[in-house]
């Protein structure tokens, strides 16, 4: 037996235990494998491009200027030097637990005026926000009513003292009506 193992017998025990543990790894059952595949690492949410809503597309009218289109849709993600009369709006989002989304809208100009536009059907802002909410809904809405007795717990206590103008109900001095400009603080 080597000298190091004679001085440190726990090292031999640790090596034997590690050998047994590694041998047991090959004996995973299907249930254990299923549990391990259910644990996934966090995936970063990736959002790229401009979200264009149904309401924004409905606001576009042929004959609008480039500036008016930019005010409605924002600056396009892609501008091609070979197609100066075409703006492409592309939006992609990849989130954990949600199917990836990709939408495209192409706007065509004739000189400085909007000629036409085409692309995917766009969701309304409300529909888009609903797809972002991945929380599970319980379906049960708690009652939002308070009885008179519950409301009395929060009523201000009358101990015979009137609040003066130098303090509020919390005992703190009132906030000033206006704050001085930052330049005066120097």
C-alpha cells in the first residue's frame, strides 16, 4: 500500500465511494432520466426589431409621407441600399415556455409618399400583451369587498387632538408645494 494511503485512509475510502457512484450513474431509470430532463437551464429572452400592432397598420394610408410613416411605425429595422423605396419592419421574440414569434411588415414608397404595404397579420396591442403573460391563471378571483367592521380598522383615530398645519396625519411635516430648481442648489 502506498505511503500516502497509509497516512490518510479516508482518501482510499473517498476513491472507492467515487468509483461506486460513477458505476451507479449508468443505472439511471427512465423515471430518473425524465426528472433530469425536466430541469432546464434558464434561457435568455430575446426580443429583436420593432413590434408593429394591428392599430398601427390600420393607421397607415397610401399617400402618407415618409416622416408620417416613421412617426406611426418607428424607424425600420432594415433599410436596404439597393431598395431605397422599401422599409422592412421585422419583429422576433423568443421566450422560454412560449412559442417563438416572428412578424414582418414591408412598406413601399414611391418617391417620398407611401404607395403600399404588405406583411403578416399583426395582433392588436392587447392580444400581444396577453401572449407575453405566461403566468398560470387560477381562475378564482378573490372577493374585493370589505365589511364596515374591516373598514373601521383603517379609520383615523380621534383622540381629541386636531392636526395642525405643521404635520400630516402620519406625524410627518407636509411636503412643499413646489421644489426649488436644481440650478439653485449649487
